[in-house]
């Protein structure tokens, strides 16, 4: 019995353009169908449905290209069944069965991924983990919370707070995504510069392998017991195992919160200030730097200057020292102090996701691309990505902000838009991704900071990993020799 149980359900990304019984699948030719006898066997293992509306919703996520398809009542794929196990034992039995019968199994949580990772590309079973929700145990002395994989962000954080704890993981999709999805995609919250990314928060995992084997990884604050097996499954996007249970590192609730806002003459000056702040050892929870266009759009900028928003929370002495370093560095770089209400405004709008759908409905190509890059390459990467994207016919905008910082570099988050004629929508969308992603990789950035790879970025994995992709493929073959787990993703 869970200490806290919940029943939050996924939020659908955009309305379907017609009745689900008439919805068609883009990748219908790749479908592997579950037979009637197999369906009956799956139903005996765990709650299983063939409901058409349920199956159609499980055929899509928040991948922006597929949002446009949805408006035409088209989804990427339609699984044969949706299975909703309620225990690790059921997940294990289901995988044993699917492995024996070579049935594809695609895990899904909130289906808030933006790269098509949860799309059951080859049909088969959509394995919905959201019936496995709840906080199972709290070790308040060590600050470790055991949570089931299908638990949504607000439920987890609310429960942690009743024990005087916080996880500190607040992605923009906080209410849309599950803990299992955070781990499977190596997610990042908006307060990550203090609390870390999800890979810094995972203490231990329970994972079910393709053949049904249940294993536990991690479980100690550090180790030298060979490679860290937590990290094998962090970011594996449902291709190496199903994550059923997570032990997360929790922090004491913050004593105080402090805020600040600054304006730099150029984005480059802002990068240098962020670099100096972080390298001085100051790690404010939020350190977000917006380029001229984004500053003008949302933070009262003049179109060329760059706005820095800062927020930190924690022990008063530590936070005051951190904010003092931020202030000194910003002024030493020639920044002007800006209205601190800009931070308040940001906190109110930071999880508003309505803009994407509104532009999609209007026929705009619109998406975001986040990458990680060392400080030395920040300026070059911005120049390379934006000029490559803007060279694509019908491109309207390519803008950037820095959203997460590290001792050696940062996450740069690009937003791009285009207004092609309807018949060129898809080609324009794909061309902007191709241009931006290749330019980023060539200029020294990586492929993804927190959105993952999924389906839409799989084509870039060879360039991103080189022969490392062979190592990943060898791991896949070893852990999932029949290739049943989320086939077609991560470049595997
Ligand atoms: C508006 C918006 C804002 C976003 N902002 C952020 C952000 O700030 N930070 C961020 O990191 N991401 C963000 N995302 C992306 C997305 O929310 C994350 O990738 C999230 O971690 C996905 O979680 P989910 O539960 O929705 O997973 P899903 O989308 O359902 O699945 C994603 C992948 O994980 C796999 N998976 C899911 N659960 C499991 C499991 N239990 N075991 C094994 N594999 C599993 C799936 O097979 C799939 O490959 C945003 C998305 C949207 C739509």
C-alpha cells in the first residue's frame, strides 16, 4: 500500500481533427498487429484495452510535427492494445509474454515527449505506466523518496513537501510528465542549476528487462562497483528496460528565496557573466539568459540587449552569498540592474504551454531545439544554428536562451518558426531541424540536453555518437535481443 497514491492522467497535446474511429496512422505500413489470442493472453496478465480512442491517443505524443498531423485526424501510429499494469510483477509477466511472441512494447508515461519517443512506431503494445502511481516510502533521515514510475510531477512534489522535503525538479512539463518519463529521457527542471538534472537526483532504480528479469540498480550515495548501472537506464527512452520504481534524492525545504534581474548589452556579455558566476562556485537554481529577440518578446528588452533572470532558494547564508556573487559579476560585466518583477512574471508564465498549440493551429511551423555546449563554443553555436535555420526557405525566426548552466558549459535552447505554404509545411519543418541540428553538432554542441532523441532525432545519432553508437547497439542487442522494447528509437 502506497504512503500517497494518486490518479493523474496524461494531458492530450492538441485536439484531434475528427472522430477517433476515423483516425489514420502515418506509419501504418510498419504495423505489427497483436492477434486475438495474444490480446486475450495479455488481458489475463494486466488491465488491457482495445478502446479505439485510447489506442489513438497512445499513438501520439507532443512531437510538434505530429500535432499538425493530429489536426488532420492523423497520428503517427495506432497500437493494437493499451496495457496498464498495476505492479512490477505484471510488467515482468507481460514482458516475458511479449518477448516470447516478439510483440513490440512501447512504454508511455505522460506522453509529453517532444521527439516522438513514446510513439509505438511498430504498433503492438502501448505499455501505459500511469496506473503505477504513488509514493511508496520516505527515508527522511537520508532524504530518499521511493516513487512509482507513473507518478506525475505535482503529485510527487506535494507529497514530498508533507515530509518537509523537495525534489526540486520542475520541468516546464511538470504537470504533463511522469517520474519514469523524466528518468527515461534524462530530463531537466527549471531549477536544475541548484538541484541538478534528473540523473543527479536518481539514487536507485527498479527496472524490468525485456525477458522479464527484475533488477535494482544503485542504492548508495556513490560507488566504485563497476560502471554505474543507473546511468545505463537513465536516458534509455524505453529501449533497454522498463523503469517501474525510482528512489530519488530529496532536499530540505528551502528557508529563503532571492531574485534578481540584469540586462547586458549583448548575449555574448551575458554568456561570459554566467560562465564567471558558475565558475566562481555560485549555482543559483535559476539562471536564464535571453537573447535580444526573446528579451524583447517577453522581458521588455530593446531588441539587442540580453536579459538575465536569477532565482535561488535554500539556506539563507548560502543563498545570500550566491546572489552576492551573481550581482558582483553582472555589474563587473557592465550589466544594468533590471526590474526584479521580471522574475515574478516569468514564474507565472513558465509552465504555460498554450502558445505552441495556438501557432500550430494557425499553420506555423514552430518547435524548439535544446543542446548542451561548452562555454568556449557558446557564441559560435548560436551563430551557426541561427544562420543555418534562417537560411531555410520560409523561415521566420530562430532565437535562443540559456536555460541551464554547468561548470564547463550550458544548455542553449533555440525556438524557431516558419510560415510555409500548407503543401510545404512538413518539408520546411524537417529542413529547419536538419539545418539547425547539423550546424549545432558541427559547431561543437551535443545532440540534446533534455528532450532526448526519440524518433525525430534518431537520424542524427551517428553524427552525435560516432562509434559510441555501436556500443549502444551492442547493449541493446544484449539486453533486448529480440528488439521488442520501443523499436525504431534512439538510432537503434
Ligand atoms: C510543453 C512542454 C514542455 C517541456 N518542458 C520540458 C522541460 O522543461 N524539461 C524536460 O526535461 N523536458 C521537457 N519536456 C519534454 C517531456 O516532458 C519530457 O521528456 C518528459 O520527461 C517525458 O515524460 P513523460 O512521462 O511524458 O514520458 P513519455 O513522453 O510518455 O515517454 C518518453 C520516453 O520515455 C519512455 N518511458 C516513459 N516512461 C517510461 C518508463 N517507466 N520506463 C521506461 N521508459 C519509459 C517512453 O518509452 C519514451 O521513449 C517538455 C514537453 C512539453 C510538451
